[in-house]
């Protein structure tokens, strides 16, 4: 029986959640559809996202999971396999490659709600990948190997400045969450401005007087704290296999194999190039090469290090003073 989503425990609006926590809204997580009648049998077809030129979104193509010499898909060890990621960090890219190797589709949506998450972990969670932009302050007590000894966690993140630039493009050009005002209190950026310039202005403090939270400026309330909740706390908990987006782009096969080994997924190394090829940026973006931008597409550009071309030399001292310590905890420098 398919898993049914329960009522959410936390009642943030999409706009509030996006602004406060630097995460894509729950309702626009980009679900991938799967055509599996029985997610546990050997003939299950894992479907990967490919461009659909008819409607500008995506369609799916089947990928037959790896078969053993006798023609049967190898039985995977039942474990709780969890992918945690910061928003706009390559979540769907890595999720689809893991699921292709696992041979079953992931749990799509619903896991953000803490009650639903517990139901997933006790139900289908040991057969499918569970993924979300989980926050340590909300989900850390549940996603704990001390509570579930058979839990294996992967944490995907990227340079926070690149992540934030990508977030600005997404919320100003795709879902429009950064348009208008929230609760009549916070004045958002001019939607006609270049999203990269909006991200730069926010991070160097030009919006501090216009966008404030209960604890002060934008940087304190929505950038540093969100990084702690979505990434830093997970890293410092010691629970996760850490994957940087930059490394995944540069050494995709090597990093994917490392992830699969951590998740204890049985796979044939001969299948890895095929999985990677099917999920190349060119295939997910509609034929564009990595670095060729389309601000209206979920897969916008796919190039690490974009922040270096957005900020000026004069910005660097400001960025170091504001975020240097925070980025160092993530293993990044300015």
C-alpha cells in the first residue's frame, strides 16, 4: 500500500518557511513520479527525471536496476538510509543516483513532518531512500543512530554563498516566494533586479534595515542560523557521511561509490558510469552544458564557485567579518 502523507505538525506558510530557513518550500520540493506497482519485487522500474520538451517540466524514463547473473535484482540489506541536504545543493541529482543503485524509488515528500517521518522510518523507510532538507533542531532527535542503530545518514551541502545565490534565483524566478511582503512586515527585494545581485546585497548587509527578524539583521536570523540547523549541527553531531557538492561535481563516480558504500547498498561498479551518465547535468537541464545558465529552470547552472564572480574585492572583508567563522566550520574559506 502506498505511503500516505499525514497532517503536518509545523504550520509555517511556504513563504515563511522559505524566508526563515533558506529552504525550498515544502510544496515545491519537485516530486519525481515513479511507475512501480510493487516497490519490493524484482521487476520494479526506477524512473529518472529527463526533460519534457512539451511542457517545460520533466518526464520520466525507466532504468532497469542491476541484475545478478541469474537475472534477478540483488536483495538489498534492509537499513534506514537517509539523505539530508541543504536547499539548492544538488539534492535531486544525488537522490536519483542513489535510488537507481538501490533499485527502489525514494520516499517522495511527507518526511518533513516529524510524525510522518517517524511513520516512514517504522514503515517503508528500510526499503527506500528517505530524503529532505532536514533541520537538526527539528529532526535531530529522530534521525539519530543512537535511536535507530541501523540508520545510515548522508549529508550533502555546498558553499553557502553559491547555495544562497541559487536560492535567490529560485525564489525570484521560479516560485516567486521573494516577491511582495510577508505578513506586511518584511520588505522583500525588488523582483526585477538580477537575483545574483539581490543575493550579494543581502549578504553584505544592504537589506539589513529592510529585512529583520526577532534577533536582528537578516544575516543573523536567516543565514547563519539556518546554516547551523541545516548543515553545521549535522556535521558536528558526527552522525553523517559528509558530501560536498563541489566534490560530487568534480569526482561524481568516486563520490557516488563512497556514498553507496556508506549506505551499504549492493551495486556493480560496472553500472556506476551508466547511472552517472543518465543523471548528467546535460540530461537533467534539457540539453544545456554545465555552466550554461537558465534562470527559469530547476537545474539552473550547476557550476561551483559562482560566488567569486558575484562579489567584488571590496565585498570580501565584509564577508569575512560576517561569515568567516561560520564557513570555516563547514570547511570553506572566503
